[in-house]
């Protein structure tokens, strides 16, 4: 669907952005997408408010906001479909349905939905929620055009609007002070982004569906300026960079680190890393810039399963990266999935042994791989008869290699790691502990405590 020429007017449209997420695991995460959308809409002259269902006053507060603000356009951001954990599956779809019911009951404005989860299941969400519009991918440009069309009295026909994944324009990022206070009180951590897009081809991953494969960078100085603002104006004690992969092949991440150093950053931060291509010099620079921990998308635990996931590196690369980080005092967390393509009972044993070679590391493990449409794992699952093409994947379905199932993997991991603090399985076992530590004033993601103590 294409938007008509908005022929924008200069008067403002009242826009309410609603973050529907209510999940607090593994820790509460500020709805960063809404901060980017707010900045874009405000730059275009619109009046914008954010309502965060988790951070503010739940659904009852949303009713009051709709009544008091009386928006002309409502946007709902949908972060996750479920927790992608076969050991303790939790769906978030009903949470979003409840948000939509409140909006429809208390507001006549058109509703547009978007966010990472929507981009994976656009047709399903439109059907389930009955929204007027849906936006896949990044929404700043499209939401501006949609708001202008509505304000001009020429709203487009309802439907899905698919964004261009090569859009390179960035807008100011505007955080909501009222919502921020909730997150700084629950762990002190706020998040920001240095780039969008992921060029890698991991067989299970939906990031290319959400952000596209072409990387679009923010100016390093803008990133450093935002980081300083989060600390000085909003009270962040810890920063998290939400890029799909922080250490991009072109080395933009090193320019960001240099900008943070020039800005005098002393606030600790963490990010998602690919465990390959990082030299000791790279890591030393990142540590000078404030790097306090690395969350590594290791995924496979043997060369066979890494190849099955399409990772493009070996377990030796993983070990080298982790060892180098350890010598520099940078703790690492590895996120690993057992049961993927190429997995056997033998590779499970070999993988568990491999993980023992990683110095001072926390491992978060998952049994099976959540199957999402548009991924290579989806195609494999259909071909192997694990799912059908018509299957409703709103209900979580998991991929297991031939000869394996959840019970086999679950029992093996529990027997190997039972009682260990540095081996987290199922992942839900640590979430209550993290919440209690945040209440006691600890900051950051906190898994690093398991390594340091």
C-alpha cells in the first residue's frame, strides 16, 4: 500500500503513541522505537504524547489519557509476540488485544500499529486487532506522512504500509521523562541505537525482516550526544546499545567508541556482539569508551551447529573472542540454542564441553528454536514436516533437529547444569533474582555479577 501525496499543512495533529509491552523479563526495557517516532512527529510540527502501559498506570491510566488528550491519531508499538522460550512459554498477544479494546472503547481516532512483532506478522496482527493501518519496519517517515494526510482530511484507505528498508534519514530521539523514571528506578538502564539493519544470514533470525539487510548508520557524534543526554538529563546509570549486532563489519562501532571517549563518557554500557572479528585493540578501545559487558549471539555450541545456524564463524572464534575479553576484564554472556539444524545427541555433549572452555562466562540456554515466518528455519520446518505452511505461528512452534525433542534436550541440560549459577536454564529462573537486585539498587543487566562474584 502506498500513501497519497500528503501536501502537508503546518498545523499540528494530536498523536498518542502507546507502548503495549508489559513484560519485565529479563528486565524492563524502555520502548526505544516510540522515542524515535516521537522525535520525528514533533519535528514535523505535531503534538505528541507517549503512554507506556508498563511504566505508567496500566490500562486505567490509558483510559484517562485518551479522554484528556483526545488524540486524532493513535499508534500502538508491539515489541514481542512471546518470550521465544520453549521451557516456559509466555504469549504477549492478549496484552496487545486489551490495549486495543481500551482504545476502541474510549477513542474514535484511527489506529496504526507497528513495531518489531508487527513486522514479523503484519497480516495476522491486522486481523487479530482490527487496526486501521499497520506499518512494517521503521516508521518515522511513514507515520509523518500518515499524520499529515489525516490532518489534511485525506486519510488513505486502511491497510498495511510497508516501509523502505533503505531509508537513511534519522530524526531526533525524544524520550518521555515520566516513563523514563520507571526504567531508571528498575535497574538504572536506558537504551539507544547506533545503526539499523543486519547483513548476516542467521537461519532463525527475524532482524532482516524487521530492519532490512542494509545497514544505516547514525552519526557517531549524535550517538555520543544522546548517551550524554540519557545520563545527564534522564538519570541513566547504565546504557544498552540495541543494535542487532554492535560490531558491524565496516567498523562503524569503533567510530562510536571514539566519539564516546571524546565526549568523556564514564557510564558503563553493554551491547549485542558477534563473537568474531574483534581484536584485542578493538576491545581495549571499547573498554576505554565504557564497555562493561558483552552479550554474544553465539547461538551454536559446535562447528556443526554454528554452520546449521548460518553463523559464518567457528567455535574457535568464539573461544578466542571470549578469552581476549576475559584478559581485559570484560565479562561475557553467551546466548545458545540447542536443537537446531545439525544438532545431534553427540553435538549436545560436545557443545556442553566446548562451553566449559570459555573463561568466566555466563551461558543462557534455550531448547529448540522459535519458528518465525520469512526465515530459513521456517522453510526447513515446512520441508521437514515440523509445521505446515498454513499453521498459525502466533502459537509458538519450535524447531528440533531430527531425532531430538524438547524433553531430550531439557533433561540433558538440567542434568549437566543443575545448581550452577553461571549456566542459566531455563532463562526464567534468573528473572526474579534480577528484579530483586534492581529493587536493592543494583544497575545494569546483572548477569555479570555471576561472573564477578
